[in-house]
């Protein structure tokens, strides 16, 4: 039997980190559709994130991206966050938007360009010192487009050298999370294409280096929950970049394309103690809202993660184990499906009411009339950094 008060406590203490770039304009390489009222600077992105927190109560952390969120005084930005009940989360580095990085950043054959990329990563750690962030998120667009373009193994050597230098610079309470991605923007080889490559580098580096699983970065049909179970067992799952994909790195709202997959992933997390803060799994969103209203889209995404988490917590683990041990395939499968098919929305509404929140976060946002306020008050909002 599932202990409902433990389920409620776990749901109340879950922390979902929202991305600063999710609040800004974004698009594809074809078009950025600008929306009225989007933030004009990192301070206003935090103001929007505060609305998500006010509506959901479980999203008080915001990931920043450098240079998109560069400010003169990060301590002041931290104070602004605190004033709104927020903290600054992962610092996302960017070694993909500079002409110098056309043939790679830390894997580039040119030592001067490698140095420039490394300096940026080290600067991100300096910023973490000021923001109090725990995590440095590393995603490298590095790769090649044509066979023979560069030496695959030499690029791994250069990558390892840069990662080691960043690792050395980390403080005692800081971590580096190495993200992998199958392809794009490189189309032939990618230097960190899969969890195995990320894991191998992190293993060599040490305990402060962990893998981050972006749910949109796999080949179709990849069993992501297997990767999650494996990494948790090895204490190497640093966190998630949650989003949904139909085709490639679509960055759609998490849980919109395949809620069953999200449930299966969160089942592995829940049963392997991954929801406990001390396990250190960061539940981050990495999404862009190109055609839908941004703040409600982030709220909906947070709710989708909560719903999948609630279903995962409702899995009757005793019955599941009994089915598994006795080889009763159908019984074990039924235990999972029963939890997945439970409508957890009334439970989540109850939890929100217990926390003094509106049981319906989407209605809470509508009623706040924040959207009308920003549309009237913010003129000339800029894009997040994508699709310039
Ligand atoms: C890129 O595809 C990755 O998902 C990155 O994690 C991320 O979208 C980017 O670095 C924005 O910070
Ligand atoms: Zn990502
Ligand atoms: Zn991505």
C-alpha cells in the first residue's frame, strides 16, 4: 500500500527549475515570432519566473544562461531573485554562438580558440561563486559535418583536457553537469553524442562531474528510463533538462509528446531515491515556447512534471516487487499501469490547497492579470538568444 502522506510530502518538496530563456522570445531558424510583454532583461525574466512560482509553489529556482543573462552585478541579481522568493540555479555556458567556434570550441584544433572556450567556462564558475549556484551545465555543440574533417580521437583528448581544467576550478559544493546530444548542429560526429561518452568523462573526472539527461537529445525509440536507472545506480545522474520531442530536439513542453515516457522516467527516479534532495538530481526544464504564451506554458510544464511524479509515487512498490520476484509479468505490468492510469489531478489540487495556493495554477495565473500588466508595461522585449 502506498503511504499517501509520504506521497504528498514528496510532491510538496519537489523543486522544478525553470529556464530564463523559456521566458524570452525564441523560434526556429525559419522565424522568431515575437510576443508582446516578454522580458527585456534578466531581472524581468526573474519577475516572470516568480509568477510561475506563485502559481505552482514548486518552481523557486531559475537557470541562467551566459552570456544571455550577463549583468554587471550578479550579487544584485541574486538579491532581486531572493526578494521574489527565488534562487539562482544552474549556470548554462555558451560556447556555440561565436564565429570562432565554427569548427569547435574546447575540441577545436586551434589552441587559441580552445583557450577562449575554456576561459568562458571558467568565467561561468566565477559567476557561480557570485550567484551561489551549485551547477555548471555544459553543453557543447562541438562536432564535425564531414568524414575526415577532424580527428575524432584527438577531439576527445582536447575535450578531456578542458573538462579537467574546469573540474579543478570547481568549489567544494559545486558540480559540473555534462549534457549529451545525438546530433545538431553537427551532423556527422558530435563530440558528446550520448550518455556513455558523458559518463566516461564524468567518471574519470570525479564525483563533482555528473551526467545531465536532456529528454530531447536521443535517437527515436531510445529507452531513456534505462539510462536514468543506470546513472542513478552509479550516482552519476546530475539532473534533467526536461522537454518533449516528436522528431529531434524540439524543446516542446515536457510531458506533451509522451506523458507515458515521462512517467516511466520518473518511476525510475522515485523508486531509486532520486526525489530526495540529498541525491542531487536537478529537475530542470529546457524549453522554448515559440508559438504559445510563455509563462502559462512554463506553468503547464511544471504541472506536467508534477503529474508524472505523482503517478510515479503512487506505484505500489511492494506489489510490483512481488510480481517481479514471482515472475508474474502481467501482475507487475498492471501495477505500473494502475499508477499511470490514476487521475492525480484531484490529489495535486488538494496539495495546493493545503499550501494555500489556488488548486488550479493556470487559473491562478489568469486571475493575477500579470499578462495584461507586462503586455502594457514592457515595450521592446528581446529574444532569449535563439534564432537571431
Ligand atoms: C542544446 O540543445 C541544449 O539542450 C542546451 O541545454 C540548451 O538548450 C542551451 O544550452 C540553452 O541554454
Ligand atoms: Zn538541454
Ligand atoms: Zn537541446
